[in-house]
């Protein structure tokens, strides 16, 4: 009679094998490698000692497959040779958005920040003040400055996300 742990793992393997392979394939883009990674994870899981108890075995397997796929990619990236074509990015003949338009987009994003967030951002990012100096100048705590800066960067990143997606789209074509 098989131990309960082994039958549970076998059932999980048989039921979700294809899904796990698809997860690994989404990283490594080679089906045979993805299958090997999934099988390696399950072999290691079965060879673990019985005194190790996993509360959520499915989450453990999912994370292990993801991590092993990423390790495979990083190991193979070291072995790849650089092609001359990958070193140059073809740029369009004319600039997509002029430098002044980029500055306008950034300035508009900064102007749309909430008032407190904007003043902290201008002091720290634009004027070059240290956080403690900005906190002293505005009469707030350093942690408030950090929070406001984090909020400002998040808002600006969101506003500029569409701009960079447009630039990347045109660079690829």
C-alpha cells in the first residue's frame, strides 16, 4: 500500500500535469524543457523526507515550477552569444514625440499630482532636497515625505506608461 503523501502527489501530478507544463512553457518557450522542469519538481517533491509537511502543496509546486523555469532561463542566458543585430535598436527616421512634447507630458503629470504630494515631489525630485530637509521645510515627518514621494512616482509612472508603450510599439515596427 502506498503512503498517503505519495498518492496525493501522484494525483496532483496526473490532474495538473498539462497546466504545470504550460506554466513552465510560458517562461522557457520550449515544450520538452518545460516537461523536464515539471517532472524534476515532482521527483524532488517525492524524494523529500516524510517529516516535511506542506500545507498547500499546489502552491508549492506552482512556485517551484516558476522558480526552476526562471533558473533555467538565467543559466541559458549566460551561454548565449550576442548577435550584432541585437546590439542595435532601429530608430525611426523622425522622432516620435519631440523632446518638448515629452517635457510637456511630464509637466502635466506633475501638475496633476495632489497638492501635498506635488510640493514634496518638487522639493525632493526637482529641487534636489534630501527627505529630511524637505520634511523640515514643509513641517512634516520624514516618513510622510517618503510616502508622498512613493505616491508621486506611482502616479507619474501610471501617467507615462501609455507614452512609453506608444514609443515601444513604434520602435518595434
